[in-house]
């Protein structure tokens, strides 16, 4: 398909550009900022003649900020051709869907979508995509649903009213609560970094989610709060409950506090499952730290999650938030939240791809009852050996030459001596040493 992404130079637009490209589509992007270099980096076309590309596209995706979505649809939609699809990826649905239905020609189909993830997510598998059909999407709806589900996404089909009421809580309430906590820290002059010295796992997780929200684009989060008309009622209920609960605590009413908590738990339902899921999250953080501690003193590799740089060396110290690693002749300090520890197999694979290889040929006379292929298999499992092959056999005396490839970070003489020790241990004699 030919797909045009309006706002394709933005973060989410870039994500969907790569997503559609992986599926073999011809993707063109356009952005108000005119950042052609982003399109070039993506390997996508840039819509220099936007009107022409709109007419030629099978699908036009609107991926712009909420506050300009309606105006963008008004400009783009009328230019689309019969049988094409207009869809958006914004966080509210009633306003964009109504605009698409109003401004797109009757022969153009319309679908609203809301990906419930941000552009930092590496792939769509396991993520939820909400689809809000319009009154005219008979041909394209199954295509869009199959496209997302085929890549492992969970697709939820709901009407726009239901979407916006639900998002007023899922996004409006949760963002509002986290923003309120962050703003309270500021109001109190509370030392967030200092408080990490005393944190429990639950507090640490909460703190990270507050920081995650605060670190995002304020304009985007403002639009989620201000442009969904269902949010106001949610805010009112939340503030009312905060005030009521604060009053109960101020009055020192244990019975009312207990009754409120029990009532909320009853309405919440299945708190045991929530406890188990949150335990898994907490235990995962603990396990990460324990893995790093177990790695102290041994060769390890960690990847810096933002830069993709791999640090290879010896971990010498693990603190609650940082590690120290001796990397060659220098010592580096890395924040735990910025790194991922390689497993043994990942470390081995990385070395195979990135380190140079050394080659040694070892010729031995082998016992009459020995099989050179079996000996070769044994040698290939010796530490530091990448591969071993039998490259020659000799008669009349039963002998063979093994070609050994050795990891470039190992002492080849030591590895070769280790191989010789194993071979002589099973009765082989190094040729020239008979």
C-alpha cells in the first residue's frame, strides 16, 4: 500500500513509519516543520508536493498534536480519492472521528485508532490498539484489524463515546494523579533524589512513574487533560475523594478510614491478582539487582539502553542505583536504570560478532580406538574456543589436524595449552613431540 503519514516526522509518526515499512508498504511522510532529513534517515519519501501525494495514497494517517488534529483533518481530508482510508492515531476519539466523517468525501472510508503505547516501545506485539469505527469503513476495518492483530497487537473495537469516557480515567485520572504528586514534591521542597536512600520497592516504582510522566512533552499531556470533555467529571470526583479522605484522617476516624478502604477494595475487585502482578514487578527489580551483584568480579557486559553502547569488563561494585565497572584501564560508573546486563549466551554471541578471531592448527596422533570427529566436538566446547574442525587426516599412523578459532580477548597460547592438555589426557600425542 501507499501510506502517507501527516506528522510523520514526529516521534509517534516515525514509529508508525518504521512499522508500516517493515510490512512492505511504500511510506511517505510530511511534517509542518519540513524536516526532510528525518525522512531520509527513515528511508522514507518526503511529500514535497503534499496535494499530489494525498491523491495517490491508499491510506492517510493523521499523527499530529490533539489541538491541531481537527484543523489538519479539515485541510487534508477533502483532497483524498475514492476508496482510500483516512485514520488518526490521537488520544481522543469523538472530535477527530467527527471531523474525519465531516470533511472526508463520502467515498473515503474513516477509522479512528488510539495506540495505547508511546514511541519508546520497540514493537507492537503485546500492546493494545483501540479502534473506533466510523459509519463508513466496511472495506478497510477488517484490513486494519488484521494488520494490527497479525503483528501481535491486542485490538479493542469500541465506539468513540466509550473510548473518551474510559480514557478520562485510564489517562486523564492517572496522569492527573502523577502530575499532582510531582507538583506536591515541588510545593513541599521535597528532595526526591535524597528520598531514594530510604525507598521501598513500591515507592521506587511509583517515583519512576511520576518521573516518567514529568519527563514527557507537557503540551501532549495538557491536551489529554484539556481536550477530552469527559475529564472534568473525573477530576471533580478525584478531588472530592481526596478532600473527603483528608477530612477523615484529620478527624482521626479509624472506623471511617477502614470503611472507606474496604469499600474501595470491594469495588476494585480481585485485589489478590493485583497483589500478585505487582509482586512480579517488584521481584523483577530485585532480581535485576541480584543478577548484578552475582556478577561482581566476573567478566560481564551491559548495554546502555539509550546509546546502545556495550560496556565489557569486570563489575567491581553494585550500589542501589549505580555500578562500577573496570573496562580495560578505566573505571566507568553506570546508572542501573540505564543499562541491561547481558546473559551468558548474549555475551558469547556479542563476542562472536564484535571481537576478532585467532586461528591455530593443532596436529596430533590419536589412539586407534579414538574418533577424530568426537575429539573435535570435545575441543569445540573448551572455554575460549569458537569453533573446531578436522581439516586433515593422516595415514598410515592415525592422526589428524584440528583447526581452532579462538576468541580475540583470550590468550591464544593458554587456550592452545588447554586444548593440548585435554587431547593428551585421552591418549593423543602432539605431532613432532612423539
